[in-house]
């Protein structure tokens, strides 16, 4: 899907309140940025992130805040690549 902010997918089925935006960074790497309708400050506080940074941040979150959570469930590299390929075709 696409809107004024860019290409995105819904990371949680049935929840249109969260979106993960995707783009190609300057080096061609896939980058992600989270948007949440109920927390608009998330978009403002968090920049575009590479998958490596997302993985590192997810590990930190699990270690420091919630070992039971899996933030990586939001970030799907296969979906991101498919969206980008479709948009670039």
C-alpha cells in the first residue's frame, strides 16, 4: 500500500492503526519506519532504520524491557522487498 508518507504494510493482521513504512536507503538497503495512529510521536522520534539496526534494537528491548516480547514480528524483510519490487516495476 502507499500513501503520502510512502510504501507501507500492516504488521499485525486486522490492525490498521499500525503501519511499517519501507524504502531503499542511499546504499540500496531496505529501511523501515514505524507509524502508529495512537502514538504519532513514534514517527517523529524514530528515523528510518536498516534491518541490522532493527535487530540490534529488538535485542536491546528484550534485554532491558521485556524478554517475552518479540519486536521483530513487526519487521518483515520479505514483505518489504516485495513492496519495493512491485513499486519499482
